[in-house]
C-alpha cells in the first residue's frame, strides 16, 4: 500500500495551474449543489507522516472552496472536557451537518496508532480498536456521512528532511503539522509505520476505503486529493432521496400482516390482542413475567421511599462515583409514569449533578446529522448524571412502527445502540435502562383522568390515542428491543407500573442496588 516507487508522481507548474483552474471550478459547483440539496455531509480524514503536507492539503481546500461550507476539525491530545467523556464523544460533537464538509486532522485513528507505536496497546487490543472504528464508519456512511480517508505517502527520509528544514528556519514557510512527536525514536517510528500498514489492511472497507496519495510533489498531491474529493461529493449528489411514502407504506403493510389487516384507526376502549409473529404459535411477551397487580405498602411507602433515596444519595456522593457516571434511560407505554419515577430519583440528587433530556421528534439541526448524534452530545462527564426521558430507542420503537425509517435502518440500529452503550460502560458510565409497563385498561383510565383534570390536559394528545390503536405493534417492537439490547453492560429492568408507588420504589431499589454493586468494583 505504501510502495514509494509506485507512488512517485509529479507535475510541473504549468500542468498544475491548468488542472487546478478547472478543478477549482468543478469543486465549487459540486460544493454549492451539495449545500443546496443537503443530501449528505462529507468527512475528510487527512493522515500521513509528519512532513507529508497535511496542513498544506487543508489550506488548499480552503483556497479552492467556499469556506462557509467547510468545517475544520483538529485534535491534539485531549482537553479537560474531553478527558471526562468517552473518546468518540469529541468526534460526534463536531460532526458537520448535511450539506457541509468537515476536514479532520488527528482523526480517530491517531490515538490507537500512537499507543500501538509506543507499546501502550497490544496488537490484539489495536485490532479491537480498529474493528470499533470500522463499525463507526459503516454507521456514518449509512447515515449519509461520506468519508474520504487520505493517507499522504512520503518516503521517510524525505519527510525527515522537510522537518529538519522547518526546524532550521530562515525563509518563511507554512508551519508543519506535527502529530507523531510522541513516537520520536527510530524504533517507535518503525512501529508506527507497521501500525499504519496494519490499520490500512483492516480498515480499508468498501464503504470507507483508504486512498493513498503520493505527497512528494505538492502539485501532484493537491490535484490528486482535489479530484478524490470531487468524486466523493458527486457520489453524495447521486444518492437517492428517501422515499417517505414507501417507508410509511412498508410499515403499514407490516402492521396489516401482523395484526390481520387492522386499519389501525384510533378507537377508544378497543382492546388490541397481541399478534403472533409465528402463525399457529401464541405470542409470549417478556412482560408476562411481571406481576401487574403488585402494590407497595401504603402505610410504609413514605418511609421506604426515603430509605432507598438515601441509598442513592450516598452512592452518587461517594468518592468512588467521581470516577464513574450514570446514564438513566426511561422508556415505556404512554402514561406509564416515567416522569413521576424520574422525579423521585431526582429528589435524591444534588441538582448540580444531573441533567434531564426529554426526547421528542428530532428538530432540523438533529435531522441534519446521524441519528445518534443528538444523544452522543448529551453523554455526561464522569461524576455526573444524565436522564433520558425516552431515548435512542425511538429508532426501534416509534420510527419502526410508524415507518419513519427504512427497515434496514432500524434493524442495524440494534448493533449501533449496543456499541454506543458498550463504549459508555467501558469508559466508566453506569447505564441503567427501565421499561415501565402498564396494562391497556390502566392506560385508558389514565388517559381519561388526564382529559378530566385541568392541570393534566397537556399530558394527553390525539397522538396518544392514535398510538394506543397500535399497542400490539409497539409490544412486538419492545420485545425485539429487549431481546436484542439487554446486555451485561446495559441490561433492561422491566417495571410493573400499574401502581405508581410500586413502580417508583422498584426503580429506586434497582438503581440503588446497581450503583452499590458497580461502585464496589
């Protein structure tokens, strides 16, 4: 891949200027079309040895293109804010919206390669990190972030000479982008090249291949990377528009097949029978294990509530919790009492320690980026707590049932969600997930109570009644969700919530037990 003889190319000044003039026109036109259609975003990862001209390539892009639609993403070490969150957080935070192009120096390859070169990462661990990157890049491409991965190749001796010339000073020249200073011995530099070869073999995929460009001649280098970028933008412009009507019809057809031709019209009081995915066999819900009639002792409820809240308070104020963090996910049937359960947990916490993120339909800013972006940016730092009142599970629940995404999108979302939660847990965040379940009869009782109570009417909408008619579809989706995303790192806790006091105590008791067990590790 890095055969210097095969990559020895050059252009004279006249050839360069001729090619550059037309390339600049084509890039500006393609960039303008992308900004208008917003079909995708482009992410350019500029990699290579120090001295190969990474900074020069970045500057050339800004010279040839409209800077208003370019985003520079540069990373050197970690800030205090970044050190307190999982490593991918900083890349997710900075992802450009559709229609724009991000140029990245110090990409997600940098830290694993540097650790491998300096002996801080075994080959097996290095390969594991690269596999995580492969899954990340595959997900980004599926979410319409097209990735251009550039490796600027330059023979080691030539790169070293460029660095020496820069150190000597004299005639002004552009600063050299230095990324590998911490791998400064010959042995480490050799291991760095070995790591780069390993990386190229394992991460040059069909969705995000590596493009190796000879960087010995800056003229050839710039024309080559410019053409590669132009091809990537054209590929983005060729992407088909999502067929919203087809997605909706696909969901309706799936619903009809599952529910025996139901029209799914909202009918108050109608009981929907759980469908069977397998003809001839009964549908068995994971909720069948719950005792929906379970109640808390009314006489001791307040005492029991305070006692378990105290356990939670002590856990999150402990010294051990400073090096951990907590992510709480609340999902469940409409009117199942998620807000009330969250409020009882919040009473046990210092208000400065937590944030609550209610999740509704994505806004324009969120739709312009990959699905998980709006959740990644709210990942709490170590020592802090985040509540998600509904969450990233919307893709495999409401988006699946309502046809807001393609079946292949929600099918791949299970693995993407598991990766997301595994990364958080591996960093030290404790991921706790609740499904609050109520019966259909209890739900309609609560709906009617909300309609009849002036200060609760805001809680009930026509959408709630419409969703009720699709109860069986949501139950099947919930069962698939629990089956595919209840992992050792982030297990689901199913809560019988017909009786609110019982549900609140269950949430707090399981939370306290999980915190105490995790903080003993």
